[in-house]
C-alpha cells in the first residue's frame, strides 16, 4: 500500500494534521517514536492556554481565532470538556511590549476585552495582589484547552476514519524521490506520496536523513501545581493568565477539577539534545524556586507547592513558527519550532497542513512562518 500522506511525529500538530487529512478522505500513516499522548514532548501536563489578543504579534490573531472555531467544533464532535472558557488575563507594565501588542490586537480585530488597572484586577480576583505599576487586559472569550484530551480525541477520530498508527517506531532510513517517500522502520516499510514532518525536538534528527538542519533549539522547561483555596482559584471564579514585565515571563491556570493552580515560567530553561532524556523535576533549584517566588509575590504567601513536571520547548531564533515546504522537496512539508506557544494553534495548523498537502495552498496566510527568513 502507498499512503497518500505519511506524518512523522504524532504529537499536537501531527495528530491534528492526521485527523484533518483523514477527514478529507486521504489515506494517512502516522509515525511516532512514542505512543501519544505521552510525556516526552510538549503536549502533556493536562492544560494549555488559548489567547486571542496576541502579545507575540497581531499576525497570530487570525490563526488563533480559526483555532478557536476548530476547538469548538472538536468539543462538540467528541462531546468532551476540551475547552474551558475561563477568560485570559494578560498582565504587564504599561511599557510592556507584550501588553502593547495585546492591546493592538484587541483594537485591530475588535476582540472582546477589558483594560484593567492593578487595583481593578486585585478587586475582581482576590487571588491576585499585583503592585500598582502593573495592569492587565482581560479577554473574555479565551480560556483553557485540555491538551491530553485533545490529542486522544484526534487520535480516536483519525483511527475511526481509517488512519494507521506506527508507534514506538524508530526511523532507520528515509528516501525521497520524485515518485514517493520510503520510510524504513525497524519492522515496517512505509511508502507515501507526500510527507509531513512534525517531530518537535526530533525534527532535525529526521531532517538529517535528508541532509538538512534547521535553526531549532530544544529547551528543558518545567511547570508546577500549587495547593489553593478552591473558593478563590477554581476555574469558575479565576482566569487563566500570562505575565510579561520584560524581564520575566510566566503563565498560569486556575484550578480545574480541584487540581490546584498550575504555573510555569516561559523564558529561560536548559538546552537539551534531541535524543537526551529530560532531567527530572527538581534537578535544578529554579525548577521549584522561580514559580514559588512568583506565586508568593503576586498571588499569596500561603500557597504551597504541590508537584512539578518537565517538558520541552523547541525554539526558533525569533520565536516564530516554521510551516513550509522543504526546499528542493516539494512533497515534503515541515512544521516545527513552536517555541512554547504553539499548542493553542494546533487545530488550525493541522488544518493548514492538510490544505497545503491536498491543494497546495492555505486559507490563512502562512508567509510569516516561511523558511526563507533563515536563508
């Protein structure tokens, strides 16, 4: 059998692409070195934030809004609590570039949002105690995605539509000709007409089989949960949030299903090699210390650390995504470098990859994610 499309890397983007390709009637093989959903990539830890007003630049807003439409569709299709509309509070100083970009996004796209002072924030959500020099933009229609439920939903739906999965699979050889792609696994040989590479931190390992290397920098990251007063921090009463004062960047979640609040630091981290096992939480002092200091300074000194986990960011030099055809291989697509802020977009990225593979063009402009910017 020759598949229409093979997807190497069945994580957030790969599973989404596999679902939308299968939904379009294409035969799909999804290949992963683990058995998704798993804890070796960037999608575990239960939750991810989706923001519409985007501090990383207004160019992301159409992608965020389309992603939200698709998350709503998936939620309805699979009848799961995939999305919680908690709202998202973006916090920073009045000179924060991040916050100014958020405000620009709100105005340009007429998003539903409120600009609030620190005093107003502290009054509305008693779980915050922000100093006066900070302010916030509260997006009412944004919220929290249940990341592992999302991946399992995509996998189940793709399987029901006929997609084939090759898990715990190591790729020994990759051959690309004008006719087809041949992927040699330990015990299988897969042939396909097109290839999509969505392999996260392992992207360059796959691309090296074709003589390519992209400017990708895997980083070990951590996130933590804290025991809280549910009457203050439960998702029915408290928003998800992002914090950027220029010198430090954090993000956090309300307590969902009484799990406690979850907080991570977006900047920093320790570089890792693609094939390197992540060091366990607590290996470095800052794993627990950074987020604990943040909580005690800006939320409450009485909140106690509960547990922590590790994950991976795969960063590009500019923090923006790569979604493009591989030069000289027009039937090989690559999507990578999501730099710790990509999960929220994975529904739309999967749709865009399916469009690119099927008809050679996309419904949204993906030129900002071209490989040309690194040439």
